[in-house]
C-alpha cells in the first residue's frame, strides 16, 4: 500500500516549471528521501502534497485522500515541519505542545496528556518547563517534530530538518526521525545533505528541474556510478602503473584509483607481481555525493 502517490504533477510560476511531470510513490511506514539541488522542485512538491499550493495538472493522494478534492482530510492526516522552527521561544516546551494540541482541536486535558507523551518520547521531559529559548538547536528541532506529531499523522513531511545544526544536534534529530517511522508514520524527507539521506532513507527519489531523474535504494543508486574502488598510494612513477592496473592517477598526483572488477585480492597480487612498494591502500564504495554529481552535474551541500 502506498501512502503517498503523485503522478504527472505540474506547477508553473511564470515561465518556470517548478514541477514538470513529477511522479512519486511511497509505501506506508518508511523514510523516503527526496533529493535535489536548490530550485529542483523539492519544496514545491511537499507544498503540493500538503495542500499548501494548488497544482496546474496531475493527480496526488496522501493517506488515500485526494489533495485537490479532499484537502481537509489530507491536512488531518499529515504533519509538516518546514525549514524554520515553528515553536514559540518564549513559551516552554510543554506550553508549546499544549498550544498546538488545542489548535488541532484537542481538549485541555487531552492536549496536556498528549504533550506529556511526546515530551517523553523525544527526550525532552527534563526541559519541558523551561523556555524554548534556552534549548539547544537539536532540542528545538525535536520539539518541532513533536509538534508535527500531535495527532499521530499517517505522513510526516520534513523539509530540510537539520539545516544549520551541528553534528551532535543532527544525530539527535536523526534518532527522532527513525523513532517516528518505527511507530508507523511515513516520513518524506527533503534534504541536500547526502549523508543524511544515506543514513535515514530506505528509498530515494532524485529530482532536478521539477522531474524525477532517478530513484531506488541508496545502494542501488550507488551502483549506478560503478563498483567499489581501491585507492593505492605508491612510491615511484604512477602513469605506467595506472595503465597496467586500468586505473586513474588522482588529482594529488600521489595515488591511483582503481575500480574493483573482480576482487581486491587480484589487485593486491598484481601490485605484488609488479614489485610495487605500497604505502597505503584504501577500499571504498561509491557515495551518494558521487551519484548526485553524476545525475545533476552539481555538488551537494556539505
């Protein structure tokens, strides 16, 4: 069963197509990554699926509800976390969640009970009654995600949730996202951080110029740019050695990168047969950064 379905979505602003035949199919209960460079159409797709903008053409459904004809039911089925925190810094974490609960139609007692549950789930109980302005970046973002889960939505949209956070805070948010999906909520994650998608997403859609240009699991996408590579640092001239090993001299002029077509042992035997003195040897797999660069011609944000 697919919780998110989009087929042939188009949205134009003047002469620019923000979405140009965009398709998406996301099963229930997974974290699905939506990747692309700035201006690729990621945020526009999220806004369309969340009923925040109307479409020029195409069809889409969220949790079984049509985004055009059943917009109110879609909104009751989703949580949306944008790029900027939505919580009030003057209020405490608990007061923020109670306020969101009341806005979503919960009674006072129900809103307080739900706030308490979420504060515990996201590890914020000890800070629950402190003003949010005293929270770290990771704590604020976790509170933001908690606010988006007040009604236990079928789908949670996370639009670049860790932009500007330090590594520790990012890890805190990643843990919260994994736990959210583990409890059954489908998560659509837009991000420009390729390591984030690699860590979290079971499936990835790459979009550019409003169109899907690739999709698959992280491992499937990595295989598109080739197999494992070995980087060998050796003493002596490299050009002849690179030719014999069918490799390429790296930009530093001190090492050679070879694609592993058979086995690492074969490469090591060849180096030994050539009486090469190896100073360093590293085996690595293609990265999503390399996939991204090959597909879009642009480097990812780091």
